[in-house]
């Protein structure tokens, strides 16, 4: 009887270990990839201008990472893409913009929104040359999470918060109009934390999203292997196949600006090795050359 119970216990332990090993990778892969745009400052607080929107986005990135519910794309990587593609630094103009950013970054979600209320009230008290001050900040954020595949708003959240600080933490706020990133982050943090709590509570709506495969290009070739300028950071995987698109003609305006490119599929590549920011592939059908674009099949 004891021997049977031991066998059952050992079997149950082994099954638990196997299930644990199989579930953990799936859970890791299930975290949606999200990019956070700079927020538009629609409040009456204009002293810090557009910098306030960047501060809100930076604080949102920090809080989203802490939630451990999302894979958050670095803001520097997002800004580089926006500049390269000449896209707006804040807000999304249309679903096509969201789709393009998602494809380039391998992001399933784009977070955007606005600061609808922000104020800092500073009070000073003093007597006979000895005194102090405290500041009360109030903020309100409206946030939207957009599906990069469809342009649909999947999640929406609103966060409000207030923060009381003393000891001159808000340096120069009353008269100098100097942007203080630390002060902005402190003032916005309660509202940001509120927003992230709401969004995390709604993540059941986005866990089934399929990561978009980013557009890529063949940037080199050697000994029958072709190098693609997207890798692990963009979600590329070994065995993935891409259609090779070769530019056969360009349509230009009177000033020589390229309006469109006419492409023709010339072959198929299969990824054999994935690196951090690049991948190595082989031709499985047709031909490929450096400079050709590749698209997921």
C-alpha cells in the first residue's frame, strides 16, 4: 500500500514539473508587446509645453514594466522609428499609422492619450526670514490602447491623482517656468498608477492577440545565407518564412520624390538563426538579393 502511494506521489510530482515547464514559456509568450507614445498636453498648464507629455509617457513605461503584464518597447527605439518614418511624435492620426508603427516594431498595441488636467499650487509660509513651502499637484490622464492590426481602440482608461510635496521639491515652478523631470514624474505618478491598474484589470481583452511580423529588408549575403535587419527584439523566430519582394520600378513626382514602388515576388526565405537585432535565412524557393524587402508569408 505504501509503495503504491509513493508511486502515485512521485508520478504526481513528475506531472507537476512537466506541466510547470510547459506552462511558463506559454505565459511568457502571452505578454502583449506595447509601445507608448508621448501624450498630448491638453491641460491649461503650458509652462512645460510638450515636455509634460513625454514625462507622462516615461512614467507609464515604468509602471507598465512593473506590472509584469506587458513587454514594453523602449521609448528610444520608438522615437527612432517615428523620426525615420516622419510620423508624429504624439497621438495617432489614423489606423494606418498604428499599423505601420506596429509592423516596424513588432508591437501588438500602441498606447496613446492626453493630459486633460494638470496644475501645481504652491503655498509659502514664513516669519522673520524662516519659512517653508509646499506644493500640491493634481493631474488627470485619458488613455487609449490601440490594436496595431485593426486600428481599433481595445482598452480605455482614465486616471486622476494628486500629490503634496514640501521642501521646495518643485524647483522654480512659481516663477522661473523651468521644466523639472523629477517634479513632473512625481506629480503625474498617482494618475499613471491609477491608469495602469485599470488597464491591467482589462488585459483579458488583449491576451489572445497575435504579434505582427515586422517588415524587414535583406541587408547582406554571404555563402548562400542572407541577413535580415530584424531579429529577436522584433519577434522573429527560427523556421519563419518570408516572401522576397524585389523593386522593379519606382513612381516619382515632378521633384523626383518617390511616391510608390512596384515590387515583384522573386523567392522565399526561411529563418535559420535569430540574433538580437538581426536574423540569418536561406533561400528555399526562387532568388533573393541584398536590398530586397521581405514580408511574412
